[in-house]
């Protein structure tokens, strides 16, 4: 959070809402960020089946749709090679690396949230067993 708190105007709130909606539209859902993370970790081009293996439970249909969305939004590139059978590789773009801070903050928040929920569950169990 920023150290200086300013009372938000209605216009500023509306602009923030539009920006968050746009962001969630582009990277929201169950698979987009995991796909980007898998491609970043691969550190080079990845073929479709290899990417599907890295993500374990994603179906080919969903992976294909998500890859098209990510390509449309310039987070990945798709390269088709004229081989038999045709070879298709996916790779992150430099633009996808702009999500670095977002991913770091999401990871940090996720770890804090998991810790909080575990502590609350533990406290409920201890309270129930004490009664």
C-alpha cells in the first residue's frame, strides 16, 4: 500500500474499477497465469503437449482456448514450423514479463491468506475440542 492516503474521487474510483476489470479480463480465470508461469519457467519455446504435461490437469480444449487468448493479448507467441507433423511452439513475450510484480504480490498475498486460513481452522478445532 502507498504511504500517502488520499480520499478517492468518484472519477478515480471508476477509473480504478475499469482498470481492474480490464486486468481481470486479460489474466483472469484458472489457467492464464499458470500457463504464463509454466512458459517462463521453461525458459524457452514449449510445444503444446509438453505445456499440457507441465500443467497436469488442463484439457487440450481449454489449453488451446487459453493459448489463443494469451496470444491475442500479446503475452505469448505461437510459432508454427512446416514439419511433418506440424510443430507448434509457444513462448512468453517480453510484455508478459511486465506481470512480474503482479505475480510476486499475488504469491505473497496467497501465502499470507493460506497461513491465515490454517490458523483460523486450527483455532476453531482447538475451541471445539475444549468444549
